[in-house]
C-alpha cells in the first residue's frame, strides 16, 4: 500500500513514503518512457513529502522547468495524501549514464518552483535554480535557499526492463530548530550511508521502515501519523464545461462548426467529449 509516515527522534523529524502504485498508475496514464517515469515519479513523490507538513485542505504545486528534452514537469499534492502530475514529453528516452537513467540530463538546467496554497489571499511561491536535475538534490537546495530549512531529501524510482515500476518512494529529514551539533553530525552520517530508497522499497520496506532507517542513528523514534496515498485528479466533466465557458466567442464558434469538442486533462489523460448540441447549449448559457 502506498503510504506516508511522519516520525520524530530527539531533535529530528522525517517524512517517508512508498509511492510504487501511484507512480505506476501515472506512468501508464501518460505512457511514459522509463526516463519519463523516473523523473515524473520523483517529482510527484517529492510533492507528497513536502505537502506532509501542510494543514487539511492545503496543497502545493512543484514545477520543474528545465531546458532538457523532458520539458516541464508538474506535480500537485495535498495534505490528505492525494497527488497528480504530468510531464511535457513523457516519451523521451536517453542513453544510460553509468548504468542509471539519465534524469539529470533529461531535466537539464532551469528553475524549480514550489507554490503553497495555504488559504491566504495569495499563494506563496518560492523559486530556485535547478542544481543537478536529479530532483532530490534540487529539492534539498530549494528547501535551504528558499525556505531556510536544512534538509536531506532522498527520492527513488526503479523501473524494470519491461517499463513496469518495481518500486518508488522517498524521504525528507530535517533537524528541529536548535538541534545540537552532535545531532546534525549524526544526521549527515546517516544520509551519506543510507541505502537508496528504491532499493529499500523493492525489498518490501514500508514507509515506517524507511523512516526507521533514516533515523537509525537516533533513539526514541516515535510515529506521529500514517497517511494512505493515491493518484487523484481534480478534473471532472463539470469543471471542463466551465473551462469551455471561458473561451473566446470565436474559439467556441470554431468548435461548434467542427461539430464536437474533445478536451483531454493534462494531469490524468481523461478525455471529455462534447457534442455540437452541448456546445450550442454552452453558447446560449453564456449569452453567445
């Protein structure tokens, strides 16, 4: 089961997640290559981990806009464990780099931004230059530079030769304010020697067990909560109809002349079909 675990130990907190199922689902929906699956899966997992400290009904969006062939990667995640995402060019594949998928090369250089929707009048957005394109390192740098939060981020997606997602998951670990130098040193040593997240997930580790590995150098580990995770899109036929109502008059007339309209959601690939009669009804409703 895909799950996110929150845990603490002494002056450290960690969010750890298993996302194998939802990454596999989104890869199929977008018909991702192995490279596209790894990149999108990392961004979606990172979004879920960063949304873990939000309150109910709050959410955030991560946008990775690099100049690599994969193009823009976007993921939305909410505090209740829901996530969705898309990648501009899911079909892109590149030669392996040292036997590993070339995610950094696929992403390229550019910017990563995080927008938090917390109920304030305006959402808050922070931006940071892409450091490596490998996503985990970029989120680590973003959290430090834009949110002044020292963090260790681990993300992993293991894709089999047949394109199936064998495992996916991640963690974010952060020292509490006022943490001692001893705590910081122990945390750095643990992060430097911990096994890859994808390997732990493939071996059947739960989110709690990954959190325990991250906090292995500490005592008195406490689970704060566990949240079930799922790929969930916010699109619907009604929302799509509302989008059509905002079209310019000439664009709507063009669709009516075509006799139909098909709208595809970028995030989940769901297609909504509207007949000529339905389009005429939309025009009449908006006074066209």
